[in-house]
């Protein structure tokens, strides 16, 4: 139930969206954090998988008329090259989403570049009182590209990947439809340029259920000693956050510098990535912040790489700074 196997006739909907943003400091009649972006365009390409090949089966393109953020934010204007008049030509979000779902069909895997699009889609559905369950798996093509392109752990742009594969640049970037097309082309190339069995094995274990909470956070109480703080959340990290059953250890706990890593598994809910960090508060006391999340292939490689470092150098870690993983810098964004 955690991820989805890919078989012949599996349908992929590679999608991309553009959204407008609120102006900082402007007074809105609602909590802006509940709508950090309002969707203004949805683009998608449908592919059917068969014997190692993706075949394109249709394109979806729809401009959406925003009703909350009706003036283009300067940043969005710059990136998308849209105008305020463009915003008036779209159809209401509810209608656009219905059309999009009709295009998707009943059984498909949603795919995109980065994981912000499904989150933004769910946020808009919730804000406009629609059913925010997507009821499908989502595959983030970005880390899969990085892995097969030898760029593991790096967050590359769609344009970087397009250049990597020498895909002709006929459309401008940053329109939902052209970015969905480009992302689809990249996805096709990943299949074309690599061993089918390897691609299948990676993507079959990488899709996630966007309707499930992906990340669980627990903060322990203060301690005087940094290492003592770790014991405060240790028990919490050893249980599945969904069903509370005790995890099996796939890669057992180990500490490198201020972080403890592990890879756990629940028989029912699959693999979890676990990381606990020792932090210091303003009064000089220590506490532990633990994260458990559904492990993606990227997480798996992160823990495996850290484990290797641990086995070579112990808890002090490698003496020279090892290549900084993007995963490390993402942590700040964690809600
Ligand atoms: Zn469980």
C-alpha cells in the first residue's frame, strides 16, 4: 500500500501547475497560510507504460481564473510571463479540476517535478471546500532523474534535465503545459536511456500516497547533556506513527555528529526514514527533534550513505566535510 508497482498498461499523468501568490503585507479576509498560492494553470500529459516504453496518449491544458489573488504577484509575472489580463481568461478552479480529473481517468499514477504541486493542489481543494483527497499515488520524477543522471541528492531544474538529455527546447519554460511536456519527455528518456528493470525497481518503490501525512515530528524535553536529549524521543521513533506497532529495524540506529539515523519498517505501513537531531535552545539546554517519514528511495540512499560513513569513521563522521546532501538543507522547510 505504500508504493505502487508498475505494470504494462499503467497510466502516468505527468502534470505541472502555476499558481499566483498573495502580496506580502496586504490585508486579506482569510488566513493567507491556508492558501499560499492560488492555481492559475494546470497542464498534463498522459502516458501509457508498456514493456519499458512510455507512449504519449494526450495533453491537457487549462487556464484557471483566480478569485482570491487576482493581481499577478511580481515574482509570478517574471517567471511565467503571464499578464493580469491572462488571469481573466481562465475557467473557475472547480470546473478546471473536474476537467483535469476527467482527463486523468480512474486509474493512474500522478507524476511531476518536485513534490510541491500535489501539496498545492490539495491546499486549493481544501480551501475551496472540495474533496482534497487525490486518491492516487504520486511519483516525483526529480530525484529519479538525479539518481539516473549521476546527480544523486542534487535538486536539478526541469531545464537542467532537458539539457542533460538534449531534448529540443521548442517551448518556453514555466508554463504549466510546457513544463508538463518537458517533464514527460525527461521521464521517457529515463526509460529510454537506462535498463528497464532498474528504472522499474526505482519507480516502483518511489511513489507516495499524497493523501497520507508523510512526515511525523516529535520534540523531546530539555536536558543538560546533549547525548541525554536523544533518549527523550527514542521510544517515539521506534513505533509506527500510524498503528503504534513496534518497528522492525532495517538499518539500525546510529549517530553521526548531532544526528541519529535509522531505517525502520512496519509490516502494514512500509518503510520509515528516521532522523533525530540534537538541538540547543536559547537557555543553553539541549533537546532532540525527531522526524519519521515514509522512506523514499532518496531517503534510503541517504541512510545507507550515512551508515557507510559511520562504519568508517564512527560517530565523529568523516573528518573533511562530505558532499552536502540537499536533503540536509530541506529540513528547514519541514512544517
Ligand atoms: Zn504501522
